[in-house]
C-alpha cells in the first residue's frame, strides 16, 4: 500500500496562501503519478492537481488554475501544493494519492481511487 503523510493545512483568510506537503512513506513517489484531492463537507472527493513522475506534466482543476501550483522534490520524496489567493470554496480536507498507470488527467478525474485508499489528509479552512 502506498502511504503518504500530508501536512500544511491551516485556517487562513480569503486571499491568503498555504503550502501543503505530501511525503511518501516506504516508496519512491517519483515512480508514480501523484494527485492532490480535496473533500468538502458532504461532498465527494475532487481532484485538484496532479503531477506525473517526472514532474513534466501537470493538471489543474478549472477552479484552481492560475492559483495553485503542484511540484515535487525528488530528494525529499515530497509533492507540494502551493495555494495562493485562497477562496472559501477551497475549504476541505486535502489528501494525496498515487498511481503507477494513470496519467495526470485520468488521475485527477477519479472520484474513487483505482488503486490505494485516501489518507488522513490535512484540513484547509478559508474563512474571515
């Protein structure tokens, strides 16, 4: 099973920024497509941003384009999500998942994971 430890969530005002971290545990995440997903209360998971193993291909949901940036640090086996100009609708639990087969668009398009399971995630709350 592929395990991640997510961190960096916080309470932030609208317009603020956060950087989320997703550290892979027990495997090399650069061999996988990794996705950031969020779940708002009462809603299903939504793929927010995904990055392929090389870091050369990324995907963003329309709702976060030009505000969020996904990137990876191979040396620390970490995938980051830089979130700028946060909005109240960005509120939710953000989790990571990985897949060895899916490309970035297919990865982010999942509502249920083809492989693995959702982690604990990290809570992001955008509110004044």
